[in-house]
């Protein structure tokens, strides 16, 4: 079945540690995105990528990094520089930026 | 500054009621407006609207866009408990910038 898969579903991190969230899609989509969702707020764009080996910062990129070495994969690293990383992270893909996005099930990151 | 505002933020109704969710926007270079339903984790696509005055319909759900007044509504008739979710409005901005802004969402609760 085609889809977009995020892992893990739940992640706990100690302060000062980097952590990487996985996002894989087999929809053959060129565009992929990472969003952060906090309670009572909408989705805020962290990074997006339109093609392999290219990515752009969104509104809240500070403290995050990404790579796009393969079309299917767009991992997000939450670095120790991110001051408030506890949140729900959603990965999405679309054929292009004009159309509908398909979302993964999300990763809930908690800093302990 | 581009912004998308949804109202109300939360709504509680009883089964069989009809509800109207609102999304207003102020953005540069409008391209599209999309509605998503988020039940637990992954938002799922409902509608994409690009033209004013053309209603999109899917079962008990319908949506329309007014590009002059800069808003969209999502109607749900004969609500069911399964309609309980957060409904997200997203506005696509400028193909070149490839940006999409999400509203904070409307949390709909349908009581039996």
C-alpha cells in the first residue's frame, strides 16, 4: 500500500541530546515537509523539500536540520539548540506544493 | 504578515445538528485553500478550493470559497459522532514560494 510512514510514534529525549525523526514515503512524491503542532495551534512549517538534495527553511527552522538524499526519505533532526522541542511532529508529502498533502501518523517528542 | 484564522476554536453540538466552520485569510499571492480533518494524528484531506463560488461536496460535507471576502466555510449536515475531530484550514501561497499556512483549527465535538 502507498503511504507515508513516520517513526517512532513516541520519543523521549534528555535535554542536550540530538534526536532524529524518520519519514519515509512510497508515493513517488517530489515534495516533502515537516510540521510542528503544539496544543491549540495550527501546523507550523519547519522545513520543506521540493526535490532530492534540496530543502528550504520554513517559519520555525531554528534548532532543526534535515537532509534529502533520497526521494523517499526526509529525516528531521531536532538538535540541542531547539529550546522547546516537546511537540507533535508531522511529516507530509505531495506531488507538488499546489495540491493536497498526505500526512504521516506523527511523532510525539517529549524532552525529559 | 500572512495569516489564516479559523472560528470558532471549538464547538460542541448534538448528533443531527448542522454546523458551519469558518476560515478567513489574509495572504499574498493566494493559490488554493484546503480543508483537512484531524481525528487523532494524521490530518486527512477533505477539499481543495481554488475558484470562488463553486461548492465542493462530499456526502454530508460541503465547502465554498469567497475570494473577494477572503474566507471559506465548511458545512457539515446531520452531524454524527464520527465527525468529532479538529478541522484544519490551510491556504497555499504563491507557487514560487511554495508556502502553505495553516489555521489553528476548529475542534468539533458531536455528542450522541
